[in-house]
C-alpha cells in the first residue's frame, strides 16, 4: 500500500539494519531492529503510524548522506 510518509523500506537481517527512505528524499538507517519489527513495519497498513509508534525514538539511527549530483 502506498504511504504518504515512507517511499521505501529495506531490511538487512544479517546486520539488523532497517533503511527507510522518506517521501521527502531523506534516508535513515535504524540499528538493532528485530526482524519481527521490520516485517510488521513492511506489512503495516499505515507506515507513518507504525514508524511513529514502534521505530522512531526506539532505535539508534543515522541519516544516510545522499550522493551529490555531478555537474556536467
């Protein structure tokens, strides 16, 4: 289901790392996220509500720097 907040979700089980791309273009990685939380997030009918209740402020995170576009 499309989300008004989340553009993409990727989970790397080997590292327990959840990468979320927001519709505004910002990308964050969340660390030590259990597999069941990531699966529930991907299945949630409201990604924004699930994120706010179950991920935001619960897991350490960092913003991923977006690659700079080269000038032509």
